[in-house]
């Protein structure tokens, strides 16, 4: 009855500075369903709270300056760490997911039960040269997210995680290097490569005895053609949005490029959306007048209002349009608030 009367709703606690033991005790009383913590510090009081209150299963650390992050006594099963110059991470036996954001090249060791065999590791903003740590020799699942102008080196990954069974790399236009090193993953069952360029080959089927699933989205056409031929008859083969050299040269910088070839999006709609960005970018790059820039941005939104009348713009597409609009807005003198107001006031989708 007491629990119901409290009508608990908040499940997340945000911490921006060192707190006392009483703070954590009161926070739990006020939010009995608390199981998420987002913190920019990792001090003794927080560690003690995590140890005493095993219900906290998700921990997100943003910018902690600690050399060692030790959650071995906590009940946390999901840990995220952003932009930290840490040397060592110590995990508990409950850990299911570890996510690292930004430059983690200072990391030397991850202590994990079974050397990571039961762990799902996600690396965000990944660049070649980040993998300098030991401790996850038996890792089975790895997901990598990289950005344009970054490089993802398969050989580097294979040297650190030789026992992978599942590998996903979403490059966001990153370069892929040493694709032939896939043969080092003799346990690899599934590989997913998307938005990756600057490679033109793939391994042979005979070199990958356990590989039964291949997903290729938005990769060079020459690679897609080779995989279709070499891996004909494989259990799962998903290839779409193949890109010619001409397409890559023309659209690599277009934030709406993924509309081209997407299921449920007509080629004419994708072409119109991509052209709207390209035209607006050219005009804004050559324009210094604020009023004219405002008109260009308004026209950009108007095009998508027209698109929405025949092609319903969903949540993902709306977010992509906002990202594109925001990038265009960076070419102007408009403030963030002004850009947000324009976008929200004028869009019908």
C-alpha cells in the first residue's frame, strides 16, 4: 500500500557532483523504482551505493577522471563510459553490456569474467589505434560505430578479439582497412558491414568455414558483387543500397543519402530529398545574407512538407531531416534556438 501510494515514476538519477550517503539514501526513498544512474563522477560514495543497492542495473559515466572504474561489487549489468582517460575497467559477473564512447586509447585493461565471453561490447566513435587494452580475448559479440574520416582496421580488431562470433561495423562513411583479415576470425558466424567505403575485396567462402550470415548495407558495388558470387547459397545474405564509385563521389557528404535504396522509400522521393540538401548547401555556402539564408532554410523545409503529402515521413526520417537542417544551419549566423524555432514552426511532418 505504501509503495502504491508513492506512485513511483522516476527510474533514473542524474549526478553532476560529489554527493553524500544521505543523498543516495533519500534518492532511493523518493524513487523506489530507481535502476538507472547517469553520473559525471565516480567517487567512493557512489561505489558504496552501487554495492549496497544491487537494483541499480544501468550505469552511465560521463567524463569521469578516475584512472580505474571498478564496478565489480555492484549489480550493474549495463555500463557506458564517455570520453574518459581511464586506464582500467573492472567488471562484475553480471555484466552483459559494455559501451565505450569517444577516444579510449588510454585504456590498458578490462577485467571481465571468462575474458569477456558473455559480454556484448559496443565501441562508439571508433578510430584505428584505439584498441590497446587486454582482457577480452574470448569476446563473442562486438559492435563498432565509426564516423566519416575515421578508419576501422579489421586486422587490429582480430588481434584484440580473435574469438568473435558476431561482428557489426556501422561506419557512417568511415574507411575499412584490411578486410582480408576476416579470415583470422575462425569462429565468426555473422558479419554486418554498413556505410563503409574505400575497400574493394572480400574473403573467400572456403576461408570462413563457420560464416553463415552476411549483411552488407551501403558498401561499394564491387564488394557486393563479389560477395553475391562467392557466397551464393549461404544461410543469410542481405545486400542492399550498393554504391557505385560515381554515387559515392556525389553523395558521401549528403546526410540524407540513406534514403536512397531504403525499403519503403521510392527512388523519386530519395532523389528529391537528397537534392533538397545539395541545393541548399550550395546556396548557403555562397551566401552571407541572414535574410536570404533564412529563406533558403524555409524552402528546404517546404520541400519536405510537400514530400510528406505523398510519402509519410516517419520518426527516423524526421530525425534525419533535422540533422540535415542543423548542418545547413551551421553555414548561417542563426543561433541554435533560432534554428529549432524555424524547424518546429514550419514543418508539417
